[in-house]
């Protein structure tokens, strides 16, 4: 072999791209997690947030169509982050969006079906905040639950709308830093945790009363 | 290109056998463990694709991951970790050559003791259909070494040889010329030209050091097929020496010949020298000598061989395989296939293993007493190597790494066995002596750190290991073992972890950087530090380093971020 051919051959050995099967393997965790949950995403997510075992059968309590809706949104949460410990920086935006959708169903079921109460509508359609305000108006533990959800909702609004600041008389978008996101994340997870534990206790109390 | 040969060498069954054999390679550090898991996650599909790629001529080897292992001389040995697909190709070629050459090589079993093929290799992929297939490529090294030792002892003590000629080959693996090796494979073992062409390209891709290639010269040290090829290159020499009735013993490139006159051995020396020179190799003149054997005192070679067999990993090959498999990721059926079915023959296990001495004892009290005696022996013998109240050796001329390895292996085995029965603590008083050995005999670090794990959490050890890591800038493998020992045996504050991150930034060795990434990933739950680590990892030039680090990251679900995102961030 001529020197120049050999040199070209030797140079061709480096720089190979990573094979697809290796990339598929390294990214398989979330997929494997979801496959392993037997479609019980909302159960997994709730246990993860509250850090406790669920005291009752969630699917049975929520029933159709609330369970299916909550479960789908919980799956989205898990696709963003396998556990709440993995939420970092701006991920909290989309995670909160899906988590709120998941747990709003809990509130709707509790207020409308368990309690048989109707929620006052502010506008023509039912808004999330109507349910939160309904709970806040009731006082006690329910007020705390409503207030926590409202706080989460308000933080989510910050994510969804452009935050602006004025520079030289012109309003410009304000960047949300990762550390700010992480602070909000801690607040959001804590609000969810307190509310869900409190809601579970209320549901259990109601169940024991009725039995 | 003739497809026929390629189909024979690279049909999926032979590649599957190659895969199982790679899992059984005994040296942990030269195995692409990430690749083994990634490839094995969908083994049949990946084997089929690789087979098709090879047969259609679309396969191309990659440069390998290289690192340096220190030797007692202070120089370093280049070790090679082949990417899984390359390792499969190499092992698949070796499978066919082994099957073809088994009978020829078996004729030399009483002369050649290093890297001897197992009888199963003769049957090729057929063994996949056996009820209890065993996938080891070579017989267990320790039993071969014992046979080698016993044969040499017989030649000197029983047969009363009067002269000995001992030599080895300078930089054997790194100096083998591809042309001569391939010619030997063609001439003596009928390896097809198209396979030799492919092997030539592969060896060029895998040859050389981390920094540079050495086209045409050198085979990778670490992968098992290289040991077969090295033996095959010396096969014609073996045949010639055996046919002339020399008392000839070879353990890889370590050659020993015994005779009854100096002139007889001088002739052998010239014969070997000529053969090696004709193949681009040379005998190591510093280690070559013809000497008269003094019957009145114990021969130095025998003395050395008797001490030597304690060297090597104290874990059995089976334990090494289980540790590879237990890292997860493989299909269950592959784990089932490999676990328990790849045992070495019982008779091939270490005959001197202390465990053998108590295998017939069932009374727990007697077993405990036995191991306590072993521990107590070491606790007496180790300090006796030193002057009283000092870390100065009593007899520095006659005390070396082997003495410490023997004691370290004995102590570690006893502690491990005793811990199955009762709570046991390693003696803190021995710690300065182990540290002495670790520093003085740095090339044996992998042996000593196994014993140091029994001092988990010891502050003095932690401080000393950090000092060693900082002080030694020469030997990357040494630093790798030190950092790995630090990772798994101690806890760290945020301040300490940030200090280790600074070490990572200034570290040149990819092997040590990997160990430092693992340490930081394992111990840091600080989001900011993890974020900084991700940025640092994304800047790495070596994709393999990125992949194996991500793989480590992935194992700890508390620290893992969504892998999809990480992979993108790494630019993979």
C-alpha cells in the first residue's frame, strides 16, 4: 500500500458516529419506566409527590372519565421527568401544566361528586380558578387546598405569559433564570404535596363517615 | 470479495458465541461494558444487523479506547478496550481460527501454558445448542500457571537439568508485525485471504498507543483473541523446539529451556533469536541468560514461581461475569444463559485457595476459627516485614510486591469469608502497612484496593488516598484505582466534591476523568454541581467517555435527568 493510501486509511478510523442502538439504550430509562407502570401513571406520580403510599384505590375513587384524563396528563409529567427529583430549571413549566390538569380532576370529582356541590361560574365556562375559589370560600382544610392550588396556578401563569421589564422606556421580555425556576419548583411541589395529602385525608374521612 | 468466508466467520450464531465469550473475558477494564449492555439489550436484532454489515462489506473498525497500565520497571503497558462491535468481529474471527487450530495447538499442551484454548472452542457455535455450554475461550490461568510451575520444578529438581536458559520477548504484543502474523495465519492455519485483509485493516485501527497509531505493527493488549494470535505466531517456533526434544516451557512470551550443557542451550538461544528476528521481534537481552543450576541451593526460578501464583484478581471469573451482568440492561434470557452456565471446570479452580482447606468443614465454629486464624496470621506477619515502630522494611532486598499481594489476598479473603458469619473489622494498625504497599508497589494497586475496601469510612485512609491521587501524576491506571476506591468507600461534603471537580478540570487522562465523573455523580445531589458536570461532560472530545459516563449517570435514578435531553446536550 502506498504511504498516502495508508495515511488516509489510518485517518478514517476515528470520528465514527455513535450507533443508534447505543443511543436507544442510553435513553431507554423513561420508556422503560412508563412500560413498567402498567398504565398506572397517576398512582406513581401521586406517590412520588406525596412521598407516601396511597391510602385508597385512586382509580376506583376517581372513576370515569376523571381517572383517564388524570392518567394521561400524569404520563406527560413522567415523560418530562421520571420523578419530581429530576425536575430542573425550565422543565417545571410544562411539568406544572400537565400536573395541574391531572389534579384539577381530583378537585372536580371531590367537589361535584363526593360533596355534591355546584361550582359558581365566573364566566360562561367553568375555569380552574372557580373550583379553587369555591374551596377557599369553604374555609378550613378545603380552604388550604384551594389556596395551594391557586398559588400553583398563579406561578403557572407566570410561565405562560411573557414577563416583561422596562428598559429605556421599552418593554422587553424578562428572562426567567434556572435558579428562579428551581425556587418555584420547590414551592409548586410543596403545594401539591400538602394539598394532595390533605385531600386524601378528607376523602378517607368521608368514606369512614359514610360506612 | 468472496462472501463465502465472510458468511462462515460472521454468521449470526458465531457472532452470538463471540458475544457470550466477550462477556466472559476475565479482565474487567478492557471490556466495553456499556457496549455489552447496549448491544445485548436487543441481541438478536443487533447481531443480525452486524452480520449483514460485515457480509456486505460495510463494516469498518474504529479506533479503540486506550489507557496505560504501570509496570514494575516504571514503564507502562498500553491496554486496549475495543468497542463492542469491533470486539465481536475480533472474537468471531478468533472463534473460527480456534476451532480450526485446536488440535494442532493441543499437541503442544505440555510445552505451552499461557492462554490455552478450552476444549469447547473446538466445536465453534455448535456449543450454543448444548445443554450446559461453557463460553470461556481459554482455560483458567491459575491452573495453567500451576502446571507451568510444576513442570519447571520437575525439570530442575527431578530431571536434574544442569543449565537453564531463560528469556522473554521485548514488548511482545506491541511489536508483532501484522504481515508476519497474517502470513503465519495463512500458511499454518489456512485463514482465508479476505479475512486476513479485514484483520489487517482492523489491526491497523487498533494498534499503537493513545496518542498515535503504529500501522503494520502491534496487536491490542487486553482483548482475548490477541493472546490466541500471539500464540499462533510462535507456533512454528514451538514446533521446532519441541521436535528437537528440548525441555521447553513457554508461558506467553516467557520462555524457559533446561538442558545438560551450556553449548546445547547456546544453540537454542541462537535458534530462538533467529526466529524472532525473522518475525520482526527481538529477545529481551536484559532478561536473557544461560546459567548453571546450583544443586546445593534452591533455584531462583523455582523460588520465584512458587511465590508468583498469588498474583491476579482474587475474584473468580464467574464473579467477574456476574458483576458485568448485574449492572443491568441485558435481556433476562441472556443473563439466564450466561449465569451459572459459564463455570470453569471445578478442577481448574485454584488449588491453593484457602477455601479449599475448609471445604469439608461444616461446623460454623470451626470455620470461624479457621478464618480468625488466617486473619491473625496476617496481623502478625505483615508488621514483621517492617522494623519495629517504623515503616522501613526489615529486609528490603528480599521483600517485594508479591509478599504484600499474598498477605493482602489472604487478609481480604479471610475478612470477606468471616463477615458471612459475624461482624468483622479490619485492623486499623495494619492500615499504614497496606498504604506503604499501595504507594511503593503502585503497579499492583488493583490488588491492594480490594483489601482497603474493608477500611470503609476510615478518615486517615481517605486523606491518604486523596494525597496519593494528588501526588502521583504519572500513572493513570494507578490514579483510576485510587479514585474508584475513594468513590465507593467514603462520603463527601459539598466542599470536597467541588475540590474533586477542580481535579477533574485539570485531569488529562480520560480513564481518570471517567472515575472522577462517577465519583461526582454518585455523591453530589446538588443540582448546580450536576448542571456544571453536564456542561463539563458535553465538552469532552471523546464520545465514548461521554457515553459511559451517561450510562453511569443513568444507573442512579435519583441523579438522572431525562436521558433524551442529556444525550442531546452532549451532542451525541
